[in-house]
C-alpha cells in the first residue's frame, strides 16, 4: 500500500520548509541546474523495483535480502542523491553492536575510527558514486554522521537513517528506531536473513508480525524480502548462497 496523497504532501511540505530555513539563514539554496548528479540507479529485477518505489513512498523501509541483491548499492545511491539534491540535510549511519564484540569502546580512536570499518559496505557506495572527496567533505560538515544505535534513543529525527545489519536488532531496538522518526524522516533498514547472530526473534521478524497485526502501519512501513533468486551480483556469489541454502536445508531435514 503506497502512502496516501496527504502523506506525500506532508513530506513535500517538510522538504520545502528545510529549503526556506536555508535561504533565511544565508545557506546555499539548491540550484538544480548546477548540481552534479549521477543518473538515477536502475532496478535490475522486480524486488529492486519494489524497493526503489518504497524509498519514495514510505517512512520506514526494510530490505531483507541475502548478499548480492543490491541492498547497500541501491540504498546509498539513492541516499547520496537525496543529499546532493538537498531533500535531506543529514544521513545517519548506524548498526547493532552485535558482531562488533558488543562494544566499540575498547577500540582506539574516535567514533569514526571505531565505527567506520563496520560500515564500509555503505561507505564504499558513497565514494564510488560521487568520489572519496565527497564522502570526506560530507563527514567534515556533518552531512553524513555515524551514530551508535543506543545513542539514537530519545532523539527525534526528521532526516534519513540507514540501519545496517538490521537482522541483528532486537525487537525492542526496532521498536525504538520506529519511534525516533519524525514527520518527513526516513528509516531504511537493510539486513541479510542468512547472517543472523542473535538468538530468538529478531527485529525484522517482530516488525513483520507487528505490521500484520496493525495494518494501519502499512501506510508508512514496507518490508521487502528477497531470495537467492533475486541475486544480481555476478560470479561466485549466487552459487555460494545457493549452496549454503542447500546445506542449511539438509541439516534441518535431519533434525
């Protein structure tokens, strides 16, 4: 279910208000004729088309897909275009601490040194699309920011948040993230169901059930699930994922 006309008008209103504030404070106002933009990314299959459409119409989009489907590429290509166009002023990149030793506090350096290595799949797309200089300047001026998942709690965010490795969120963490997004904001959650590192129900599984039990949420939330058949990365990737699926299925059948 796509967002209704009222929802679209509200989102446009929020974006226009951002530009009015920039003009009032003397900040650079958009000049679409002189803004260098790459051609929009093009979907290679139906699931990618569904995801790109959801990015334009929903406040929360979950892309639950195995490696090679294009989660990071599609997400960050769109997000960096949004930043270049001025649709959003800030993109927050975050992920659960699972798989990071449950804490980045023991690593040397500041937040960038601690967190950046775990977000390289997203960062690589930004650098590839508009150059490493664009990425560095975006970090320097705060257009792109790293945010520890636990630090987002209590904040009201009307910008765009990209939540990587969302299959490792707990239900309460996913609930908290949903409640942080204010009008005009966008939460993009990308995850791989084959690389789940937590026990019990994860945040994606909880959200699917939550939306099913509360259908009014369909106006704002869309969960897109892809399979190994949707993999577009060439070479070894699809063969490896298919082989792993057969191995897991064989183990389950023996139980």
